[in-house]
């Protein structure tokens, strides 16, 4: 099944972002208040506010009580044999609710060619909702209670020519994940900690569908982030995200086995409207039947907030 | 690997939370002692007065008196040899409507003042960790 080609070119995308950016600069009063710098997190690859690979219990943007905020982001993950481009938006309100949308485009490069599908791009849309349940990550450093949030992410994949293969492997092209996140800023130590537990059956985050033959159920996967705030504008940290492995074994034996993900990042927020995040990522093996080496590389993300 | 990482994270959280500020006057001295706190408080009060959002709340307030009170309060909180004899935070702010955004604005102004006083970021956060819980008495509007 082939869908109509998307008409968004990089140029158009750039223009859209530029317009958004100018809009942000033109209306600085709107976001003059709100939470302190860095406390909105950055945009995760799935669109929800958090670290780069994992959602946090913090809601996006700098909107605090009775305020709402918007963020938009573009992210590129350049791996040895693949590339992932993501763009998305998030809206959050009252430090209570966050609604996000992200579109991922995964370039399979030589692997697609090896599978007889040259030029194959896996495209995934993610609609997500996050609800803060309790706690305040920032203002209660004297208490143990972290900020808690419950999130749901619905992922739908357009696998193009790979769809019949995924079907044969028993993987669905859409799936829903639920996660619980706890975030705490240890203010006296300038350290932010997040732990997320995700119920998922996504293969490579959903880019290879959800579940596999004989492995239909969700499993609980932990994700952790640690960030050290160096100053008001810069944070460095690390993340680890455990993943299910529902296509291992498959028709291809262990040729589709997957690994956990981790990264080391630095985030810079010169002001409340812009943040830049760079990271070294290790996404483990991706389709080792074709590419046997670990997929390490660079992650770069730009977020505009409003 | 996975389990160990989670255990390490938990240990980091459990070890650090609750261990807010050790007893003693280390933070008081890191903030420049009594003189440093007086400079910081005066700078902070000036900024708060001049701020578009929270400034109006300080109209008619005796700045000298207020900054002396703040210096005393910070001094006592950080283990310095002072006695804060001002009102509690609830009474001190009771007549003004203060929401969370106002509170965060004041935090930022204090950060600006601490930056201006050349205080290291880690020291700033140790002070903020002592002040942040006061939001329970200061924020009085949803």
C-alpha cells in the first residue's frame, strides 16, 4: 500500500520553523513568566517533553499554573547506517496536561536496498497525551515525593513496501504504549532524575511495528535519565532506555533482535524560547541480519518554545 | 546492566533527597557571610522593585528594612549567627495575591541577583533548595 507523497520539503519545513521563530521573537511577553530555564525539558523523539529518548513527568514549555505553552522541534539522529528525522509540536497547560504530535522519518538506506526496497523510509506518527498526577518536581526539594505523570502514546506506522514483511512477522503497524514517569529535581545537588516505566510491545520504538508472532503482549520497560545542571542554561546528562525484543526470534532467527538505547547529552537554553540539544547516542543493533554493528551516532535537536 | 543502572539511579535519588543542607554554617560562608547576604538582599530587593510583574507588590515598602529582614532570614536559614525576627512567610505575603508564576518570577530575580553577586551556581541552588519549600506559605492564589 502506497500513500500519497508528503509534500513537505526541507525548505518548506525550514520556512515554517523560521516563521514560528519570528512569531516567538515578536511576542516575548507571552512567555516572560513561567518555570525556570531547563525545567521544561527538551522534546523527546516521540514528541513528549523529557530527555531525548524518554519522556519525563514534567510538562513541556515554561507554562506554569494557569498558563499554556507551545513547543515545536526538529531532531536529527544520524547513525552509522541509518538516519532518523523527527519534527513535532506539543501543547501544555497548567503543568497538568500535555498533548503532543510527532512525525518520524527513518531512512533505511542500504538496509532497504538489501531487502529489495531501495529508498525505503519508515514513517511514523505519534499522538501522545501526558497527565501530571501529583507532586512538583521542582519546588519540593525537602520532600521525597517526585512529580508523577501518566502518559499514553499512540504510534501509527507507514512502512511502505515493508508492510507485507511486518505482517508476515506478526507485527502490527500501529500500537499504543502507556508510561508512568517520576521526575525529581534534587535542587541542592543541581541534579535532575527521571524514571519512566513504559508498557510497550514496540519494535525499534514502533518503526518496525508492534509485537511479533508468539509475542503479542506488552512488557514493562524501565527508562532512566540523569541530568546535571551546570548553570541556568546548560545541562549535561545520560539516559538509558530498555526496550522489548518482540521480533527475536522471528522468521529471520535473531536477525531482528534489538538492544537497549542510551545516550550522553548536553542541552543549552540561551533563553525561554530556544533550546539546542546535542547527544551521542547508541541505539544498539538495528536489523542485525543486514547491519551487524551497533548504531551509534549523533543526535541534534532544536526546540522553540512559546 | 539494566538492573544495575536502575539500582544506581535509585541509590542516587535516595541518597541525595532528604540530605538537603548539612548542619553548620558552610552555606552561610559560601554566600559571603553577613556582608555578602546584605549585598545580595539589597540587590534582590532592587530588582524585585523594578520588575514589571512583581514590582507593584513592593510599592510603599521600606526597601532598607525589607532587605535587612531578608538578609537576616537567609542568614538564619543558612546557619549564620543571626536571628530573623520578621513575620512568618504566610503573614508577610498574606495581603498580596501571589500565584505560582509570580513565585517563579521572584526566584528568577533572586537568581539574577546571585549571578550579579558572582555566587557559583551550585551555591545558588543550595540556597534555593532551602527557600523553595516556602512556596507552600507564599503562593496563595491558584
